[in-house]
C-alpha cells in the first residue's frame, strides 16, 4: 500500500485474508488431530476438500478406517464440499488411508493417497458421491513403502504424472527425509485411474542421501547443524531434534518458457521441487525428471557451468508449501509459511514454540514467479506473532478470480501448535491483480 502521512496503518503490510472460514474441526481435539488438507476448485465453483485425521482417538471414530502396515496406526480421512465459496461445508465420505491429494481428469475427480501402497477413489458427480478405496498395484509391481503422497498432480499432454516419496531404510531413526526416494507414476488421461492397468511406475533406488551426499560442501551453510551419527539425529535441548538433511512433499512442475535455461526443447524433462529439510529457512530442493527409454529417471539438475543445482531459494521452502501454475496469468503461484526469525539460538526460543529455529507456524504468504527461481512477494495472507498460533500445510486452488488457500490450524487452548484441530479456508480475491 502507498504511504499516506504518518498513519502507519495506511502503509504497512497487512493481511489480505485475516478472517477465515471453518471447513471442519475435530470431534475430540485432544485425541484426534487434523492434517494434510487438499483442495480442489471445480469449473462450476464448487470446492472439494480432503483432510487427514490422526491420533489415538481415530480408532473409535465412525466410518471406514485403515491401519498403516508399518506402524499399525489407525488412519481415516474426510471429504467435504462447499457450494457457497467455503462459507458452509457438507461431509460426503470418509476414507481409510492418509495424505490425500485431490485432482480432476475430465468429468471425474480422484482422491489419491496411501496406506503403505497407493490407494485411490473417484467421483463422477462433482464430489457428491464416491467409490470405495482401491489399492493401486501396477502389473508386475511390488508393494511400496510410501511415506508421502504428492502435494499436486501434473497434467502434461496426454498424461497425468504423480511423484511419490518412498522410504528406503526403515531402520533410520527420526525424520526419514534423508532416506526418501521418488517413484514417478504416469497414466493416460481419460482412462480409469482406479485401475492399476492404467498406470506405469518408474522406481528410483537412489534416496536423497545418495543423490546429495551430506559431506559435500554447499557453501550456503547446509547442513546447518552437525550430526555425527549417520543413523540418528541430535537433540539440541528441550527435545528440539535435528535430523539428517533430506526432502519431502514434492511437486512435479513443467517449465514452459523456451527462453529458460532449464527448458527442454524435446519435452522429455519435468522438474521436481520438494521441501528442503536442511535446517535452513527458505530453501527447497530441485531435481529433474527425465523420460528415458527405461522409464522416468530422477537426476540432479545442472547449470551451464556444469555444476549441480540442488538448493534454490523458495520463500517458505523448508516447510510444506503449495505451487500451482495459472494459465491465465502465465505465472507460478506459491503459498507457504513466512519466516521472521530463523536465527535465534535454539536454547533461547520460547518453550511453547516447537521444533528448530527455522520452524515457524504462525503465518501464510503468497509469492509469484515466472521461472520457479525468482519469487516476488504478492501478499501476506494471515497470521500472528503469537508463538502458539499455527496455520500451515497449505493447499491452494484457483476459483475464478480468487485464490483459495486451505490450511490446518490449532484452535484456542491447544497445548501443542502441531496438534491441530481445525482446517480453515482463506480467500484472496482478484489475486492476479497482485502480480506487477
């Protein structure tokens, strides 16, 4: 906003969506927590949301449930729809898997997640009714040990592409980010995506620690903390655990500009942008995914000097973020968590603020980019300086002229900001006007 005299309220950066709308809340906030929201906007204006439920109380919830084959924890998700721009929501279905991802292919809506192996459901009536969950197994494939579903599904040409994170070492203690490898799933658009015959899978055997050795000198302070044991993390004090660097929550993206240094004129290269779990704020991980004669391969990206391009500056890139490409503006739009203070010593952080100094949960922001490398600030969505405020794990969708942002939140009285009991919706009206 332009400055106007001495009234600071006329020129300071202010939230564009301070008031949010409740999508759903936990029936038992102390024992059932909400996470991993996914959002889809349909051409007619309907919003469809999906969310995880986790915690010891899930076992007693009504509806279908599942159990993870590795840790035996109960899991259940919820699907909801809104026909009035998010003011009211109706629950449509529960599902027995976790980490949901909503996407549309023609007149069908799909919900993809996992329960060790991939699970999928479909709706042919705009999210009003759903099929049961089915396991996705490609012919001749094996059961996969998936940790994360994609944060988005890429549509390119005649195909849809999905990036899945898979654990390669179940013996690793703490955060498994360093041991995660990427599998790329591809299916032809218009086929029945609930059938394993519609999909092919390219399996990567290289985990992050194989692609990006931690011992290499990055010259940008990564890793920030020293970890002497290759299999364990370190408690910095107050149960602030630091783990070996890695990646997570990937986005598959296409670079469409032929003038871009990373553009592939043969159209055989996609790019994978993932959360950079590096102990540093505002850092994401970039790799390329190349379609070869033996399947899709995940490889380091390089710059003209021949050096690898692994870490790139992405606002909020160290926590789960959401990137979407908007055809009308020709821009990539990024919704993420803001960082205000990632350099306070861990032993001097407020005790009510969990995690590492870079872990800040209290505010959402939007940026835009023409090239996935240079990001311009668009707006501050909402947030608070209160250490016990939380709004994070965002998912975004374009509804007409508006950008809709879904996030998990902790309501008043929560003892831990990560034990979120609500999912809420923020709307940025006429968001394209924020690009200059």
